């Protein structure tokens, strides 16, 4: 017995591993907001590294995110819209 669905199958789109550097303000608070936003966006994150230093106004989050070509611009816009984010740049 074979069961065939009548709904069209979604086309497969390759996901690319994109490394980004996100500069934030607010110390650990700012970094945690970026982490929460990454989790809420639903993009698969392969690695996540944070550099927070006492007395330095900016912190850095470096992460590798799995996105399609179309999602790449969306990712940058979403992260850049956070109030604590200063810049988002591919590495």
C-alpha cells in the first residue's frame, strides 16, 4: 500500500554556514539579549562565542548561523534591530 500526499512538497534549499560578529552594548545584559534573539529567530546556531570585558563599553558575540541566501539579509536586519546591538557584520 502506498500513501501519497496531495500537497506539494517544499523544495529543498541549501543552508549555508555564515559566521557573524555582533557588537553590543550593555555588557552581559546585551549579550544575553542577543542570545535570546538568536533562539527566538529559529536560525540554527553552530557555535556561539562571547567576549565581555570589565570596563569596556562594547561586547562581542561571534556566532555561526545556518541560513539560506534569502534568510541572510533577514538575519542581519533582525539582529540590527535589537536596542543593544551596535553592528552586525559577516566575518
